[in-house]
């Protein structure tokens, strides 16, 4: 399957990439499927997507370097880990997170279970930042999933929820 860089997305023709939608990849708009960077990287690494930029096919490392996104490598590792374990991560920018995460075999028509933020093990989240993120996730009826990526690229997940006492 062939895709092309379009800003911070990869675009695939809907006729060529209809199977992507069936497997919960991308967003369809008109006759195109738009993949966010982590999706494109994942599919490229699996050998299911060839991405062109300026008439050149990009390998995984080249594609990773094209996107100018802070901490993309860490975000990709979390995306890959979630996908590999059967979860469905989708973009969550409007919720202030990195991913909305749908449970295994959950329909994308329903609400996602978590909003996931990706941090490195040396990042600092202040109590105020953490409280603000938890409030937003609670407001949209989700739980917060914090994915912490360490120096060895290992991931530890923490789930936070808002409770009344």
C-alpha cells in the first residue's frame, strides 16, 4: 500500500487502503485515509505501508525523522506496545492527551476507555498538571493512562481515576 506525506500525516487513497479502516487505522475524509504519524510508522515497520516523500520511498528511520514532533519515538513505542497487545490507540489532541485508547475488541463508535499521556521517566508532572489532566479525562468519562518510557525504552503504565470521597 502506498502513502504520501501531507503535513504531519500520511495520506492513502481510500480505494487502496480500505482494509486500514476495517482494522481501525486512520480517519476517512473524502476519498482519502489520513494516518497520524504513529500509525504510519507502525504500518511501515510491519511492511504494510510504503511512504513517499518528494518522489522517494522512505524507510522507517527516514519516516521517523520527517515528522517534527516532540518525543515521537517515545509516543511510537507506546503506540506500538498498545497495538501489539490488542488495544486501539487513536489521536487525543482535543482531550489534551497523546492517545485515546479503546479496549480490546471495543467499537470505535463507543467511548474510549482511557486518555493516555506519554512521558519519559525523567519528566516532571506537577500536582497541578496532573490534577488538570485527570479532571479533563473525568469530564469526558475516561480514565487517565500514564505511559512512562524509561532510558531502556521499557514502558510502565499507571491508571488514574477521579473518585468522590
